[in-house]
């Protein structure tokens, strides 16, 4: 395991959330490494979407884990004098039987683990609710009878269960459902019941001494961060370490939104100290 907080305390030139050919990334790992070096990164973490026991075009195959770890080592051998490379994984929580706490993931030689929720139960299936808004809206009718409150509650139920079970280091894009939920039902994130669910998850993050990710993936397309700006003061004031990662799927987006995210985070931390 690596000391993420030590790295973050020493430099802003890090990123611990990225995707490549082993899941739904759009470029080979080596291409992403060269893009990261070009942007001045000194620390770069790969975090493919974990294997899951259902069909998913976005998740890596279980049979590919050795190839992934071997590729990280190959790239370290080539680029190790220019950038520090880490083998992470973004592990999906589906249910108590499958999530970051599953022993399978602890047998993998990973440097760190991100715990994230992308799926919620929909009938007899697990449905990915993390895609583009237009896809999400279609799924709302197809799987959920347009019951947005059910979907949001199912997301936060899974998020809280995942945090409670543990087995990971970083909480990925804590309130990611908020964006699609807002596209389907504008204003939902301002409703008291919704904010209560987010704060319930934040309570658990605080109590479990986890690292929270400030995910900047959607900044340039939707002017949105995860978690939403309004929740950051509570996280930082409570002593939760927050790291800024771009969730890059393309080489030209390795640093997307991170400058804005870092500026906002530092401003909030400074305000907390006054």
C-alpha cells in the first residue's frame, strides 16, 4: 500500500483515478502515462473498474487482472525515473456479497482501492445509473417506472453499506447520482430528504476515517464536481482528507478540471482556518 496522504501533502501533481483499455477507458495505459508526464504529473494511479459478477461493458474482466498488474510493472520499468505509477482499482459495490470488502480484492497486489457505486437494483438486474443523462432518463422508464426517489435512495443505501463494510481507501465521486438525478428531476439536490442522504454518507466517511475524492471529470462539460461544492466545507471541517482526481478516460483529459478543483478545495480549507 502507498501513503496517499503523504504524497498529497507534498505535491499537487498527482492523480489517483484513471481508466484505460482494461475497462471503459479510451486509450492504452502507456498513452495515458505519456499524457500525464506531459502535464507534469509526478504521481499517477490507474484505477480500472473492477471485475463484477454480472455482464458490464465498462468493467474489466477477472481474467485480465494479471495482465493489468503486469502492464503497470512494465510501465514502471520504462518510465519510473520520470513518474511514479501505482496499481489501483475502482471497486464496484453491488450488494453485501460483492464490493471492496470481498476477499477477492484483498488478494490482489494493489497499491490502493477506490470504493464506488455505479449500479443499483432494478427488478432482477443491477442497473448502471452512472452513464450519460439521456441514457439515464431512458433507464428510469425502462427499469424504475420513473421513480427517481427509489433510485436515489438505492444509490445512497449502497453507498452507506459500502462505507460501513470497508475494505477500501478512497470514496469515489461520493454524490455522483446527483447529476443524473438533477437532469431527470431539476432541483432534487436542494430537497431536504436528498441532502439528508448525502449527509448520512458523509457521517460514515467521517467515522470511518476514509479519504474522500473530489472528482473533476464533469467540470468542463457540466461545471460540476463530485461531491458538490456545498458539501466540501463539512468534509474538510471534519478533518476528512480530500484528494483531487480527474477520473480520466481520455489522454487529453488527464488534468481536466483539477486546477479548478484544487483552487476551490484550498479556498475552503483556508476559510475553515479563519
